[in-house]
């Protein structure tokens, strides 16, 4: 529809036949209207041949105004040659002169000539007559070079004026019919688009449908559809047609960059008649001369831009823009619906995967606390997300020995859960192979260092409780030091061991035996307890934890554990926990 009349193009606008046939937007299969451009083309050609015969000349041009008279599009007919398209700006050339002055013009070989604007034809002799519609000039007929080397006579001019009156009437009717059929076709296409895009489609299918139906509404030589990434403010190319290979660099745009970026930033469509004169244009095709970009808007938000490029100068006008805005409203709604559907399905998929990961992670944790003669033990974990990176376990070593582990891996979510699973498998494997705790920690560290990235690590505390002798042999690998509250009220933190697991390839670890007395309480925890923040941002801290343990030292292990969790969550208040909470409480029975 380059240059064709359309909604909003109210200045007596029309195109020459070849241009109309190229871009009419007629859809294959719409037989009832598919001959409209051909009929108009035939009308122009018959009119030109009639004028050629009437004044006996070799060349005739039929000019029609478009873009509200801002542009003249002409069709040139020479003898039996195919019609050629010509273009002039308003008021340029012989045709522009007669339309501006609204009077006929006869030029002879030796006679005076007006001062013409823009390009003129080096014709020896010429006749030009304006065509009127409802009192306004909407076109012109121009006859050049009479045969036989003569000049055009006054009688030739009168003959052409008389012929032009009936030709103008015929072309006016042709324009009205063309306009009526075009508007009906546009409504039909938009209705078809509405029906198609209202169906549930995948995002890629929606984009393909947009590009297909676009060509039914307005012609283009290249097109691209961008969707806005709200997080990065980048315009991400989702589909393009008509661009050469190697032009990918021109598609990396931010909001505000290039013509497309300008449209995304301002939320307004933009017509660029000549991209060579617009500094915003980012060159993707050397052939491009004009461009039309329209935003995709949903509820006042710009979600993307579609961009059309033409090899013709000044190919797009207000009529195209208004038509495309109506189209864009349908397309934007379809794109947003498809994108939201995809996000919903993706969210459901992730939720399903998280639920599976959560079930797997829960299977790693103790189902219940073991019964140990002379001791009470309790443990719990409360992940911040569906899955967490904390871990605790009770591991049967021998009949009288119980392994107790607590760990916190770096990161959150599924990556942390996977790292935790790897740590657990390594720990269990080495416990079965070694009894020396320092050797277990050294081997686990080596495995973690080999199998994880350098920014991944695990803090862990592992001890073996000899219930018969009331001794805990432990090693602390960079973990929060467990708190031991003695019956006499003294407090000790268990720090002996070594560095965080997975950081140094050849790290060495110490182990320490710890004698336990009746009434002693040992609390192992992760930083989700001590680093829990109040609504004002203050951390729970180690001191508050020690105070709770001291205050409740006479209670059972389970009661101490429940109280610590409850008071930690109360401390967080409406802010809620921001990390995984994991606790193990060991108490020596009195």
C-alpha cells in the first residue's frame, strides 16, 4: 500500500497503477476484489492513450496527488513501452505548477517558460492541464513532444482541457470505488486478524501470524518484531524478514536507541520518509529508504515494537500509521496473552520441579530423631524457598556411636540443593570408609574442590557421639560454632577444625574430643538463626541465641528447639525469614 489512499489520507490521494498493484494488500483468494488494482491501472492507461491520440503526442503522464497533496505520483506512458512510475514533491515540475496555479499550461519550443521548482522535463513542447475534484486540483495530465516536430497549438490545449474534464470525472469515480473497496478490505482483514489472534497460540506462532497478516494490510520490504525485556530495558528481536545476513548487529537495541528504540521510549508511532536524513536510523539494510515503526501497547505499557522498512522514498503516510495502530492493538494483546501463558506454564513447570526437588531433599533428612540412651536429640530445618541449601543428619556409625552433621551450602534454591546432595553423598561415602573424623573432612573437602566451581562451598560441622563414654569427637569446617551450655552456666563455642569445604584443595582438618556432663546442652545451627533480621534490619545474633539456651537449659531438647525457632520467627515479624533455618539440639540427660 505504498502511496495508496487509506484512512486518514484525505487530500485527494491516490497512486499510480503499478505502485497500487504492488502494495494494495489484497489477499490471495479474495477473488471478488482482486481485480481492483488492475481496473484502476487500465483506467489510467486508457486515459493516457486517449490524450495521446487527441493531441497526437508521443508521451503522456497522469499525475495524482497523495499525502494530502504533499507528494505527486505520476505514471508515464510512451508509445508501447510499459508504464514507468515518477514522483515529485508538492509544487515541483510542470504538473506541480499547473496544480498550484490551477490553470492549464502550453509550452512551445521558442516561447517563454515559467520558473519551475524541482526537476523538469527537457521536452521541446508540452501541454499540462489540472484535474479537479469538488473544486480542488487532485491531479494533472501532461502531454509531451508532439509528433512531426511541431509545437502544440491552442486548439490542442482546448482539446486536452475538454478531454481532461471527462477523464477527471472517471478517475475521481475510480478513486472513490478504490477507496471504498480498500476500506472494506481493511475491515475484513482486521476482522480476520482479530479472529486469528484471539485463538490460543504459542508466542512464536503469534509472531509468525503478525508478520503474515501485516503484509495483507501494508506492504514492506523488510520487517522486524521486537519485544521489550522489562528487566534489562533491551529490545529483543523475536523475528525478522527481509534483512541480509550479517546485519545482526543492528538489532541489538536499548530503549531510546534507533528509530525502534525511540518508539519504545515514547510509546508513539513514527514515520521516517527518508532514513538517510534521520540520525536515529540504525543501518540494517542499504536499500531501505523509508520506515514506519509502531509500538505494541497493552494497558498503557509498551511491550514491544514492530518495524517496517521500504525501498521506496516516503512510502508510508498517516493512513498507514492509523491502520497499523488498530492492527497493533490486536497484535499487542495477542503477544501479551501468549507471553503470559508461556510464563504461567513455565512457572508451573518450575513449581513442579521444585516440588520434586523438595521431596528428594526431604528424603535426605532424618524422618525422626534417634533414641540414644542417656541423651535427648532433636533436629529441624525450615527452608526459605521450596528447596534450601541447609542440611542436617543423624548417621549410624556403630551400635554405640552416632554421627551428627549440620551444613550450609552457598547459594539458594535448586543449585544449592544440588550442591547439598553432592556434599551428603560424599560425606556418607567417606564415613563408611574412615573412622577418623579429620580424614573424613579432608576427603570430603578434596571431592568438593574437584567437583564444584570456585564460588561454591560448604560450611559443615561433623561430630561422632560416643554415647557410652559421653564424648563428642568433632571437626568444624568453617561453620557457625555450635554453642555448648554447661550445667554450671558456662558457655563454650566449638570452633576447632579447619576451613570451609571446597575452598582449598589440600586443606587439613583437626578433630577434638569433648567430654559431656549430665545436663549439658549443645545447639548446632546455621546462620539463618543468628542472621535473621527484624523489620528494622537488626540481626538476631549469637547473644540472643545463647540467652534462650541458658534460660531453657532445664527443658527437653525438643522444647529448646521449638523455642529457638519460635523466637527467631517472632524476631523476623512481618519481614519473614530470609534464609534457611536449621537446628540440632543435643542434651545430656541429668
